[in-house]
């Protein structure tokens, strides 16, 4: 089983996906580079967790399109 993400991580990631959906991909590294310019989060750990959840959301959407 995976780790449960806090609500603020999910909320931030959802807002980022809604706003920048066309600029995001299913690749973590690409999303990290893009969000480094967009997000202003003081903590590197929190930023990486947001990017990880954004990537997860994008992968889920891609799988839903294929199904």
C-alpha cells in the first residue's frame, strides 16, 4: 500500500493540473522543471510531493483515455 498524502498536497496538485494541464506530462522530471518556475513553495520536500502527485494525476488521466 502507498502513502496517504495530506489534503494540502492534493489540493495544490489539483489546482496546478487545472491551471497548467496543457504544459504537464506523465514524466516526473519534466513536471519538476516546469513547476520549479510556476510554484513558490519554500520547502523542497513539499514541492517534490506536489510534483509527484501531479504526475500521478496525469498518468491516471492518460490511462482513462486509453480504456
